[in-house]
C-alpha cells in the first residue's frame, strides 16, 4: 500500500504528510480535474487521452477545471449589501 500512496503522491492525486514514524499520517485527496489539468500543462497527458477525458466529462456533466476555478472565484466575491 505504501508504494501505491507514494506513486499517487508523485503524480499529484494525493498530498501526503508524515508525522514521526507514520509516513502517511495525513493524506489529502486532490480533485481529479485539478491533477489532470496540471499534468496536461506539463505535457504529460497525450492529446488523444485528453480528448477522451473531456468527452467523458461532458457525458458525466463534470465541471472542467476552468469552470471550477471560475466558480471558486465567484464564491469569494461578496455583494455590496453583505460586505457593508
């Protein structure tokens, strides 16, 4: 199991924080669209695979990385009534 965690951590699907003798004390799961976006930016994901992934996102109605980021930005904005 340790090798699998390490491999997922190297690729970016999880973030690992060890404490003392526990190498995997805390494990944070990263959203798949974020990881795939980062891997695509690095040129690791083949174009054919990326096209299939985007098609699958459309079928499953999963938001793209860009749309998720836009929603996060909008959620940080406050209306004038709430801010005042």
